[in-house]
C-alpha cells in the first residue's frame, strides 16, 4: 500500500539532493513504496526506473 505523504517527502528529497546517490536512493524508496516490480535489493535503479521515479 503506497503512502502519499512518504512519497511526497521522498520526491522533495529526490529533487533537492545534490549527490546522485541520494537522488537514486530517494527514487528507489518511491518506487519501492509503490510496489514497483523488478527493483534491485541493493537500492540501485536503472535509467528507466530513475525516469519513472
């Protein structure tokens, strides 16, 4: 079940983060919360997943 407040918080973090890894982590958390299939266990995203986040 996705949590809109959590997703909003991570979206803000993704937009404001300076470090690419922090952006990727926030994007992974958004997709994970939205039950995105095919996410890696190590928190990395494909370019397509980054665009989706």
